[in-house]
């Protein structure tokens, strides 16, 4: 196996491994997603995430890392209160911020990024990561979220020992139709979900470190949430993900990137398939090597370019 990818679930009972293999590669999403939803509902009956425990300083901490992606400083993040954590404003055009584009004095980083996958790779490569038990988030530029929402999200994550959390999806958000389990629910602070989507994920450092190798060379974030994040969470015995109903997000730009072809020549769904194949290899299963090598060859120049510029 490629040493760039960590081993996953190799020591688990074969029945568990086969279940994850079916969810990752062996069934269509309209089959495995309901099964995953049912699985986390059963987990929540056995160990409800609604019950937590008090901690010292449950909200943001100084070493938590929040990255706001932007087009030269244009984004949907609303600063309605001070954030006591590290905040980086990432300009994905690579052209630098517009005059007045950083009124809050955040740390700045400007580098070309085609999509959320590449933005996460840039964060992983260019920024110092926080210590263990701290959280990392990369927020899409067209997500409307507030600083006070971030305080709630990180408080929930720490109080309830979550390895990943995201804002619940507002009802006017297209994802509320596609992924109903992410939809904002009334009268609860949060609910358990099988995965968190890549528009505004908050990941604990141990989960981030395990997930990001499966994202190498990709422009999009496709596949990282449904396949790498879930399997890595299970490997860490930390498949404890939630959507925060008390801190919902809205998507202010119309349209999806599912039909986009990235500069590596791959469509979003091809990048997703590459993630699925990488995860299968990490679990020790056989795959179609011809397809896998073709997809890896497409993203390999991206990795070489990164290494050359380092």
C-alpha cells in the first residue's frame, strides 16, 4: 500500500471491515446513506451524544484554528463578537486581499485554490497545526456563519467529546433536501449525524491528521466527508459527529461544483472515486488497480508541483 495513506480498521472483526467496505465502495449512496444514518441512530441510543460533561473553557481556545476562505477578502463570515482563537483569512485567488479586505486584522494567506479540497491541503501544508485536542475548521467563502456560532460549535464539541461538528443546514439550503439528516431540527442544540459536510467542518486534530492524507492532490472536497472522514472516525473509535441546530448555516451562492473539471483533469465525482479507492486500500481490500493508477497519475503532477515549490 502507498505509505502516504495510513492503515484503517485492519485489526477489526471481519464483519465490521466488510460493512465499511460496502459503505465505501460496494453500494450506491441511496443504499449506504440510510444504513449509515440507522447505524449512528443505534449508536446514539447506546451512547447518546446529548449527554456530556463540564470542562474548563468549553468554547474556542487560543490554539484552535479557524480558516475563512475568501476571494480577495470577500466571504460570508460575520464577525459579531471577538474570537479567542487563531483566525486566518485565506484568499484563494492568489492575488492578495483587496484594500480594506481584512478589517478585523486576521492573519492572511494568499494562494491559488481551485476548491475546498485544495484549500484544505494548503492549510495542512502551509499553516502550523494546533496541538492535540484542539480543532481545525476551513469555512467555504459562500457559507453565512457568525463568530458567535463558532463559539457555540466549539463549546458543543468539547462538552460532548465530539471528533467533528458542523453547523446544521438551514431549510433554505439545498443540502437540506439532499442530506436530510443535516437539516436543522427544532428544540435541540445538536443531533448526531453520520458525517459532516466539507463546507464548514470542525475537526479535532487527531481526526484531521488521519483524514487529510486521503485528500492529496485533489481540487474538490468530494468524497472526503462521506468516505474518508467516516472511516477514519471509526478507526479512532471516535465516530461521534454532530450537526449544531443552535448554530445553523446558510449557503448564499447558487450552484454546485459536481460537474466541474479541475486542472488535474478529473471531474469532482472522479476525485470522489479516488478517495473511495484510497480508503479501500487503507483497509487492505483489493481494488481495480487500472482505474486507481489512472486517477493517481492525474493528481500526481499536483503533488510534484507542491513539493517543487516547498
